[in-house]
C-alpha cells in the first residue's frame, strides 16, 4: 500500500490577473488535504477508482476522457513508463470542499501522482508532479495560469508569474487567516471564461485592472517578506475592490468580507475564481475569534482558521 497527500491552497493576491501574466501570491493550507492510497486490485479488474467522499467507485476503463481522476492516473502511469493492463485500486479521500477555490481538484491530482509513483518505488521531483497536475488542471480550468498546481505541489508560499521559474516566499512574520466558505459552488472555468469575454470587449480597461492587481501583489510580496503584516490588510481590501470591478465577486462573498471587516479583520477579500467559494480575512490574535464568529453569523458554511508561516 502506498499513500500520499496534497494540501489545500488559498490565493492571497492576484487571482484572474495571473492568467494575463501578472504576479500572484498563494499559500498552502495544510489543515485541509486530499489523500490517495494505491493498493493491488483484484486480478482482471483493471484500474479502479474509489472516491468514497464523492460516492463513486468505478473502473477507469468506463470513465469518460474528461474525467480528471482517470486523466491524472493514466498520465502518471504513462510518465512512469508503466504498461497497462494493470490491476490497481486508487482510493481518494479529501477534507477540502469541492469547487470553492481551495484547490480540491489540484490536491487530489497531486496526491494521486505521488501515491502512484510511491507504489512503483519512484520519488518524482516537484517539477514533474507539478507538470502532470497542470495538464489535468486544463480539464477543470480551461486556461489555467499554473498557480494552483505550483503552490500545492511545492507546499510553500509562492510568488507566481505564469511562464517564469517558481519563486517561493519567505514569510518574515507569521500571520493568521480566517477563511470563510460561502457554500456556493463556483466552477473556476466559468468565472475565468467570463473575465476573458469581458477583457475581449474592453481590453484597455481590463489590462488596466490587471496592472493594478499585479501592483498590489508586488506590494504585498514586499510586506510579507519584510514582516510588515500591518500593511497586508489594506492590500487585501484593495485587491477585493479590483476583483469586484472584474465582476467576479458575489453578494455572498461581499457579505462575508463586510462581516469580517466589521468584526475587526485588518483586511478581507475573495480568494480564487470568485462568484462563490471562499473568502479570506486577515486577523490578529485579538480579532481571530470575533472574525470567525462574525463569518458564521453572516452565513458562512465553513470557517477555517490557519496561520501562514
Ligand atoms: O481554482 P481557483 O478558484 O483557485 O482559481 C484559480 C485562480 C484563477 O486565477 C482564477 C485561475 C488561474 O488559473 O490562475
């Protein structure tokens, strides 16, 4: 038996603009994770996927070509040079809410790649894991920037620019995030597509917004690396406002952001593709409990408190 996991993730700054070449910052969220376990299967049964959290057990031979669990399994086996047919059971479990910007699909793919590699006695470098996961991200996202697979695979805070070598971030002073889930499922592909259509209608206006978001990500990077945590809240507020201009916020997200701020959060913004999913708030030791209660009271379906370090 071989097991591996992939952590959740949150985008702190720069979502959407990152698809258009601007920088973004993301951190792993280790409190939630996906796990994959590979076991020998019944002879002749072929490759079986057991995703009990999703209520599904199925043979990969019967899965459609756009099934991402099938794709990551077959791509990884091909990469490892393993020939089919093969009798294996790949079991997947996850505590990451699905389709809400916390990287559930990415974490599942990462866990499967690593568990399969371990089963065949191979330790893959992060670059290889990340590229395998990226290929499957295309099924979820359409035109992913690559930030999700990078932060989940490397499991470190990253400053990410599409197409450039990965840069991990040194967090000079740890800070607390309170993450609130709207409970509204929001497929990344839809929000990314809508931004693309709007950009096509008004390229100059959208490029201007992306520039501003990229500048915020750069300022935030300096604050994180210099330990100026007190500046981060303002940059989160600014980023949320720019995301509202991109039309990717929602009444539910705005309500949670507002509630967190009223309860003393230093800043708050949506995180990920938006339209639903999660928001993040920056809290201090003094304000964390109040922000958490305020999010529940404002209708959050889940709240995670985590430290970024
Ligand atoms: O999958 P999500 O919800 O975390 O969104 C990914 C971030 C986007 O910038 C919206 C898309 C991308 O590929 O970078």
